[in-house]
C-alpha cells in the first residue's frame, strides 16, 4: 500500500497524471471542497486544474509530501506546497486520506481542509493584488 501511495503522491507532485492514473481504481471517489467526483478522469482533471491555476497565480510552485502510517485500509498524506510570488514564499499545508483496495488500487480520496490554510492563501494572494 505504501508503495502505491508513494507512486501516486510523487506523480501528483510532478503533474504526471499518466502515472497517477495507474494507482487509481476505475471507480475511485474523491471528496473535495464539498463535492464528490467519481472516476479517474474526473479526479485527475480536478488535480490538473488545481495545478494549472497554481502555476498561473504564482511565480513558482513547489510540491512535497509526507506519507503517514497505514491504518487498516487507509493512509494519510500531508502535502506541503511552496507558493512564491516575487521574493515572498508562502508554505501551504494540505492533507488527503486515501483508502486502498489491494486488488483495485485507490478507491477513495478525502481532502481534509486544514484550519486556516485556505484563508492564508487568499490573504497571500490579496497582498500581491491577486485572487483565485
């Protein structure tokens, strides 16, 4: 399970959606911002759109992740994004919980909104005359 999630997290960090797809089940479910997306196409399109927006808003974007402990069929990944405008960099944190079926791959992804993180990005953007 850890290797599968490591492959997925690294692929997402590098905008490699072809590799990311290999980790997802055909019926993967993604809960994000009050929405539920179903299927690898919809899930990967969501990740790709978020990355495109980040690269449009910020001068530089760096991604990293830390894989947590396995608990039953779930594993948590903490993502760290370095978002730069001009000479200022904001470190943004995100968390996702992956549920894995050993025969099918990732069957569910739940995006966990960490308190204050979204507002922190909005304030950073506003200081630079931008919004999302």
